[in-house]
C-alpha cells in the first residue's frame, strides 16, 4: 500500500446519516500476540467482497441525491435553453427507470474503480485487492452490466475479458481504526476527457491560467455526456499525484480541504481548494454554448479546483470531468459494522409537474432509401430537433476495424452499411423478456478515421452518436452528402425502455457488446449536428462572456 499524504486526513466521507448499514458480520477484535501491538479489528475478505458487490450494484442503477438536484437546477434555471431542459428532464426520467434495478443508468457501465484507506488498527488476511475486485466481478455478472475491459494478447492484439476485470484498486495505509472506501464506475466517454500536461511555472498568472483553462473547457464538447463536474488540479510532486488527486476531486472526496487563501499552520504541504477558480471554470463552460448536450449554458453543474505543492521546476496541470452518470458510493468499515452511502431511492421527486417535451421536433423515417434520407437531413438547419423511427445498425470501434480490414483485403462491405444509418452504440445485455439492455450512443469522434473511407463506398451516409466530430470528418460528411445526428448521452435506460422496439445481433457476434446489431428505434430524440457543407452545430455555439 502507498504511504499516507496529508490530504488523506481531510477526505470527505459525510455524516453518518448518509449511510446504510449492511447485514454483514461486524469486524471482530483480535490480538496479534506475535507483534505485541494490542487489539486490532479483523475484517473478513468475504465481507469485503460482499461490500464491493453491493456498492457496484447500487451505483449502476441509482444516483446520489446531489446529482439529481443538479439536473433539477437546470429545469429551474431561467437561463437554461429549452433543449437542455429537455435533456435534464430526460436524465431524471432515466434515473427513475434505472432505479427499478433492471436497466443500468448508462450502457457504458464503466471501469470498476476502488479507492481505499485502510486504518492501521484493522487487519485482514492480506487479499484485500482480490476480494474487492471479486465483488465487482460478481456485481457485473449478476446485474448483466456491460463487460468493457480489453486485455492484450500481444502488443497490438487484445480481447474482451468477459468479466469487466481487471478492476482498478488503489489502497493506501493510514492511521486510525477505520477502513474507508470509495467505489466508482466511470465510462470511456468521460475518462477520455482527461488531460495531463507539464506546464511552465509561468502559467501561475491570472491571465495565462484563465486562457489555458478556457482552451481546455472549449475542447470538451458534448462527447463525455454533460452536464459535467469540471475538475482541475494545479501542481503536484509529480504527474502521478496530480492525476490521483484529480480522480478524488471528481468523486467529491476533497470537498473538505481548506479554502484558498488559507493559513496552513503546521501543515505546509496541505492542498487547497479554490472556489474562485471553480466559479471561473463554470463560467467558461457557459461560454461554450454547448450546454447540457444540445446547446445552452449548463455544460457544467459545478467544478473543483485543487492546488498542490510542486517541485520548483515543474507544474503539472490535470484536467477532467465527471459525466451525467456520476456513479460513486462511499463506504466505511468500523467496529460497529459495514456502512454504504445511500443513493436516492425516489428520483421521480425531482421531476416537475410539467415535464419538458422536445418542442417542434421533426419526425424522421429512417427506413427510407439512404440517399434520399441523407439529402433531406443534410438540408435541415443545424440543431433541428428530430424524433428517429426505423432501422439502424449498431457498430463501434471493433466492428469498424473489421470493416476497414475488409476494404484493405478487397472484400465488399456488408450491404447493411448501405441500407441503414449506423448508430455507434454497444448496449448492455438484455434482461430475460426484454427487447434490449440499456442503449445509448458512444463518442462519435472515435470513428472519425473510418468515416470518409466508408462513405466513399456508399456506406455510413447517416451516422448517429454523441458529441462533435473532427473537422476532417465533418468535411467528408458534407462533401459526400451525408448527415450526422447526436442522441442524448447518459439516458440509456430511458432509450431502452421507450425508444427501442427490437434488437438482434446480425454480425460479428464474437465481439460481445461490440457486435453488430439491427435495432429498430421508436421516436428517439436527436438533433442534426452536421449536414450540408459539413458545418458543425457545436462550432456555431460559442458565446463569450466576462470571466
């Protein structure tokens, strides 16, 4: 285990009332006679496994109250656009459906991450990491959560492990008689918004830092499923510390740090949290105009800005987000038992009486001939709200790699790519009797390197995903007469329940969640992002304000 650093004495684990007690055997007092160190608390590894399983089951289907309150604040915000009010309401409705415990909040059920701080007064048999990871594995299997982890078979080849392991387990030794843990699941869309740069100390200037952060915020876009929590960490004894603190800040575990400016007293190395820079980050996010995915001012719900000590020659800057499916739960193990943070049991209480609707949405029949449909869509104004009905083909990274391999080998592309729009998606496993598991878009930009080659051959004329696309991909879509549509990210349970009428695997079944599926949609909300001339809706939105 790693050594204690000062911030770990200031971790925010909330009041006792925020937890529920699990029905697990209490830690038992024991005496280590061979060391002569007195009485310890012994924690069974089986209990650690049960705790981890309960945590991952909870966070896959339920959000914390604070996250839902953030969505509700958009509904109550007079400055919010109608589109982002609709998205916020959709995210709350998604939470209502997910809370039933069948359809996960998001189709990307994430990497299982476990952070722990083990008090010196507790002992186990020594297999904590394995026991906690086993709990994650059990939860993912029992709840039909998506297995997204790929393991290498050689330096370039890889395969899906099928268990969503390995988990990321980071345990640290601290003082005291308590075991504190935080369980988190973060999907690839938000993980991929993380950046780390080693800056010059010249960045420690109001104007320079504001400009650098402005560029980082403008680069976020909607592909990580906003509304976000924005996080920045400035400083660190090394880049690894900056990234670790960034993760903790995103989970809300550093909310109790001293606020700058502060008298450190006897702790000169203690990090600081700065509300002024947090406010600036939120205002920079409003400037982008991206809003809660479909345009507006609420790209960010809140922000965390942490300042660390550093080497005089180095200045790490870590930046990242937590997405709309902000999944984490804290836990405590004490002499009184095992306690897990309560998630919100009644998300519906955050919905207003009059739930926003997708006003003036244009109904689109996706089963029309692709060239005809592409021409119609491309001619619409950017940002046009749409309700999509008809057949789509789902294909993600692995399937696209196989399409490219077929082209390189001189083989024809599958006919389905010419006859139907391509939806970049990988749903969770369907429950028995259900049409689909949680179904939502993945990041469009990951398929940008394939789009021109496919479209030149009459394939993928219409694509559906989330977020923006590169300038090159947008130009190709415009030049080749296609269209790109964005659906709501982070509302996969809602989409599966209300907007997926049929789903079946038709190709590359060996790819698991990345297999090619034929899916029939029923009035799925989306907007036109790229159409005629290759112009991108998201590049038209920036609205400068005074920061």
